[in-house]
């Protein structure tokens, strides 16, 4: 996930967080709070679930944010 902020300095630095994630998905996916990179903690198993949905929020130091769904 990538977000940009046109501000300079501290207010232009974007950090990421998980807003909504199921218990099962939290055992499978990891979000890098600095880069927005989503990685697997273990292999996916189609029998456990066909798809997963995460809500990732990007926010700056000025209190602005936006949210997106990752499926």
C-alpha cells in the first residue's frame, strides 16, 4: 500500500496501520507501519479461506488520514 503527502518535513511523513482485520487474517498478514508493505507470515491455505480483507489506514503527523481495503 502506498500513500503520499505533499507536505515537507514531519507533516509529510506517512505511517500505516491496520484499521480492521479479522483474527484469522492477523495470523497470516503483517503490515510494515513505515512502508505500507503487506507480507505473509505463513503460506495461504485455500481451504481456510477463499479471500481475506484488510483495512489499511495511512496517516500523517498532522492528523490527516485515508483508508483503503486490501483484498
